[in-house]
C-alpha cells in the first residue's frame, strides 16, 4: 500500500492541517484493539475557526465547507495517531453535531461535507454509518464538530 492515501490527498488538492490540540483532560484519539475513537474535531483552517449558527449567520454552503474542514482535522489526527493513513481499514461511523437555530433542518446536508471528504479520500473504505444532529450551542460558538470510529490495521 505505501503512500496511497497521501497520493489520493494530493490528487484531491487536500492539504491537511496540523492536528488540532486537545484541550482539557482528554486526548484527540484513543486506540483500543483495531478501533480508533476520536474526540470531536472542529472546523479550522488558516484563517481560524469556523463559528456561528447554521440557519442564522451561516448558510448550508458555509456549513458544508465547515464540515470539510473538520474532516481534514480528523484526518490529520488519524495520520498523527497511526503514522500512516493507509492503515485505515474502514471509517466505521461518523457523528456530526451542528450548532443551529431551532428551525434549521438541513443537518444531514451540512455533515455530508465531512462524509464526502472521507469517501473521496478512502473510496469504499470511507463509507460509514452516521448520525447528524443539531444542538443549541457548541463551545466557542463552533459551527459544528465531527467524531469518528475508525477500524485500523
């Protein structure tokens, strides 16, 4: 396998950020057996964090892009934890939590941004079970967070 996933990232024009640090008394990922459980990953990029409420100051398009950024962060953590993204056997599940106004109903469309990144990068191995939910607030007014369970070799 070698560097297949790194090559795929390059083909897609995806440059992963540095892993986002865990704050507090938790870590960004925990491996037990052949599973890695990640903490929530936030949407960040070179200009900073993506904050705000979906359906308020953020559109669905903004949310999809935020979910893509969160997926890049998730991949950066996995690469750091595993040393090599080719060790990912399967993305098992993804939980997306969306900071939204009470009337917002497009949570799944927003989290599709993260799901689509994982499938684009890993192909069939990136297809996963998923839950997308809305909440009334997230820490630091983050737009969303994504968390994954990943099977690894």
